[in-house]
C-alpha cells in the first residue's frame, strides 16, 4: 500500500499537471445548474442567442427595450445557458493498482489529477471507490487530506478476481465518467463500457500500467505473487512462455481498445515510469482524454 508521504507528493505533482491539462469539458454540451461552461438551453450568460415574444412572468430585465421603442411590442432577449459540468470519478480499488510502488504512485497521481481537474472547472464532482461488488462514495473534502487511503484499506473482502461492478455505482446522467483502472481483469469489456456510456455519459478510461507488467524481461525461475489473492506461484520462464504472456497482454488491451471504439469511449493508457506530465502528454492528450488548459 502507498504511504501517506507518497500521497502528499503525488498530490503535489497532480496539482502541477492540472494547471497544464484538464478534462475535455469544452467539447461537451451541458445541461444543469449555473456555472462556467455553455449549455444547450437558454439562461443569463452574456452570449446572445435569439429573440422570442414576451409572456407574463418573464424576467423584465431581458426585455429588448430598443425593439419595443421601434415596434411597440415586448420581445425577450435569449442568452445561452451557463451550467456546471458534471464529473463522476470512479477509482478501481483493486490491489493490482497499488501492488507495485511505481504503479501505485501513478494510480494515485491520476486519481488526484482527475479530481483536481474537475474541481478547477467548478464541476459537480462525485468520487467513488469500487472493488468488485463493493463501492464507497468519498467526500470531496477528504481528498486533499488523503483520508481516502483509510477508506481504501477498510474495504470489505470481495472476490479478488471479480471486475469492478459498475452497476453498483450511482452514475449521473450527462456526466463525464472517468474510470481509473488498470483493466487487469478477465471478461467482456462491453458491459462495463455500456454502463459508463448510459444516460448520455461520456466515458474516459485512464489506465495506469508499468513497464514490468507490459514488457517484462523474465527468464529463468521466478516466484510470482498474485496481487489480488496474495498467493505465491513458482514458475520457470522460458522464451516461449514469455512470448505467450506478451501476446496475451497485448490482445487483452486490443480487446478493450476495440470495445471503446464501438461504445464511443476514450481510453488512455498512462505509463508509470515517466514523470506525470510526460506520460499524460504522450497518450492522454493525443487520445482526447484530456485537453490543454487555457
């Protein structure tokens, strides 16, 4: 498990990255409460949209008095609605996310980065931890104090091989839904992606990975540790075994990428070894998972 000191450092790096990159909020049409981003309705921003005939009960501040002086008829100025973006953050709390120190730090950095990016945008933000069929809603004010680590440690026991059960997460309509997960679980990706895309959701998958898991150089006798089950398995790794592992690993993520294209989800695999900015600019920005902050 990652230490409290490491979390503070991860948060600092995430804050720096959030000043340069952010979630793709301006590419969405939003509906909801007043805020910074333009929506699909009409409201009280400075962006003029149209006119319509006055009806009793309309706000007289939006009457077009110049048009009234010319025509003697009341008309209303309509303005583009300003709304708050909606962001649901889902952190996969599986042990494989935090088993390896370099990957644990990257997982925490991505988590902090997404939360801080949503916070800076003034988004309505909900944060969920999920491990198998267990979920927990986190208070936003607990992120900066790193109390979420205690929630992570206190998760109930669950089937370690089970994928995150997103059907138990109360995802909101018309939200950007960011799943932070290494996706190292078996099964068809489509059911999870359909849940993330339901009710006009815009799914973004931020996928941390380490070099040792993606392109290992194993040779000879090894004792492998199952991160989820905490079990030990001795194996002798021959070149043919290593080749099959790499092929299986590559096929697994090709399956996810193809499913994301079908479900119109954005997927960004983020390497653990480079610094956070370098890793995000290398994959998350070109994929459309993030945009440059302005």
